[in-house]
């Protein structure tokens, strides 16, 4: 499902227009990005938790040249789904 199909599904489920659904989805994504940018987490009960994780610097290997390269530390966004979502995915 791409973004426009997702907007259509939101509009159908919610009774909102496609324009209102798109605006709501964009607002949701903006709030998530802004919250994660500040290092905070978002917990949506029954859905999951968005959070920022710090990855350590590490050493990798270029597969073409076999030369060692350093990979710098960085922050990554993570989404851990709730047990209820995982139960749905596993047919429970």
C-alpha cells in the first residue's frame, strides 16, 4: 500500500474526505518526526512505540576492496509494535 492508497483507506474508514485524511496523515507524520527529533518517544497503546536508538560506531568491510572502513555512530528511529498487533499478525 502506498501513501495515496493509505489516504483512501483512512477516508473510507473515518468518513473524512480524502483532503482531510491527507491533512491528518501529514500532521501525524510531522508530530512523529518532531517528537523523535527531540529524542522523545511516542507510545500508542494497542499499536506500538516509536523511539530513537543510538547505534555505536563500528568497523565494517568494503565487500569490493576488502578494505576496513569506519562506520560512525548514529541515531535511528525504531517502531516496536504492541503485543496485540503481533498477535493479529500471528493469527492469535
